[in-house]
C-alpha cells in the first residue's frame, strides 16, 4: 500500500544516510543513490496520500508538508557547517546528524509495515486496486500534464541550483562559509511564509495565474539582485529569492493534486511530474557548476538561472489557468 511504501522509503533513507558515513568513496555514492531513491519514492507518493486521505483538507495538509520540507531544509543549510566544525571529523559529522530525523521518520511510519493488509489504509488500497488504474503513458499525450511537469522541472531546477551554489556565489564575493550558509538558510526560513499561505490561496482560486506571476517576479528579482549587486543588499535578495522559489514548490504540488481530478489520476500525474520533472531538473545545478568551471565566473551561471524564469512563467501560466 501507499503507507507501507512510504515506510519502506523512510527506512531506505536512513540506511542511505548511514551508508554515506562508512569509509570509502563507493559507500558515499551508493548511499547517496539509495537516499535519493528513497526521497524520490516519498515525494511521489505523499501527494497521492494527501489526495486520497485528506481530500477535504488538501490545502492544509499540503501547507504542513511544504512547511516541513522547507523548514528542515533551512535548518540543515544553517547548522550543518557549524555542526561539522563543532563535532570535528570534517563533513561526516555534519551530515551524519541528519540520520536522527530520518530515524524518527522511519519509526513514525514503521507501524504501516506491521498493519499492511489490515485497517482503513488496506481498505483504501484495495478500493484503489479494484478501480481501473490510470497508466502514466496515457498522460504523455496530454498537454496539461506536460505543462505541470515542465513547470515542476523548471522550478525544481532553479531551486536546487540555488541550494547547491548560492553559498559558493556569496563566498566568491567575500562572505565567510558561515555567513554564506546563513544567507542560504534565510531563503528557506522566509519560504515558510509562502509554503503556509500558497496552498490555501491556490485552493480558493480556480485560476492560479496571479500566484504564478508573483512567485516568478519575486524569484527574478532575487536572482537579478544577486547578479548585479550581490553584497549591496544580500539579505533583501535572499528574502526575495526565498519567497519566490518556495512559493513555486507548493504551487506545483497544488497543481498536481488540483489538475488530476481523482486519486487514480493524481497517482499517475504525480509519478509523471516528479519522475520526469526531477530528471530534467537535475541538469540545472550541473549546468550552473559546469558553466562556472568553464568561465571562472558566476555571472553566466546567474544569467542562465534568470533566463530559466521566463519559460517557467510562460508554462506556469498555461498550467495554472482555470
């Protein structure tokens, strides 16, 4: 069932984090692959769970979900380097700490493994199996499905490129590692505001285009500030960037749930959107790093991130209309 699969994903996430701490480069890569696969499974299934079990409180639960993701990302960005310094032993101590919340999550979901086949979850899963499932391949011919998927890919690519490279960009302009981490953490902290409010607003609006315009304008403003005058008002730029990028993610989740129509289509659309979307998004951080490596400057990379906002807006407007 869905809950049992999420429980398995949490256990795999914990195993992947622990494996990365073992000696040897092979364990680092294998552990990262396991953790990444576990995260992928969880993020695909959670919108399905929300649509199935909380259909009358979708906006509220999506707000909690988005807030938890962004809040812990902010915490990790802000405290990992200081923790690594305090614990000693380099990066392993700083990253190893995050096995603790993974263990808590695994324990919270573990009862779903024991109760598999019984209870309300099993009834819901049997009902889902009884109806005709929607194959993902059937959505590949749907324009709306591709619009939602490409918006998800573009916003995720920009977000993860920022997550990966913003501290390095600020360090290149003279900020220390702790200060650069604080600026990244700030983008996540202010993002809690939009993570909480956007799902509720989107649920009330059949046409989400005003929200789409707002999140893209804020993102573009933050990127433009980092590009043109990074140290003149770094906190302003990171606040704009955080509000914009962290509004796009819950908005993308809302589109998955709201445009699908029923649980079966939500499952198919969530699978398509997040599998194809994350696969495409993975190229953006790589491209940003490669361009910087080739040119020795962050300017072309920031121009690329700023340019991506334009198709994100165009595709997002198409996906978010009534």
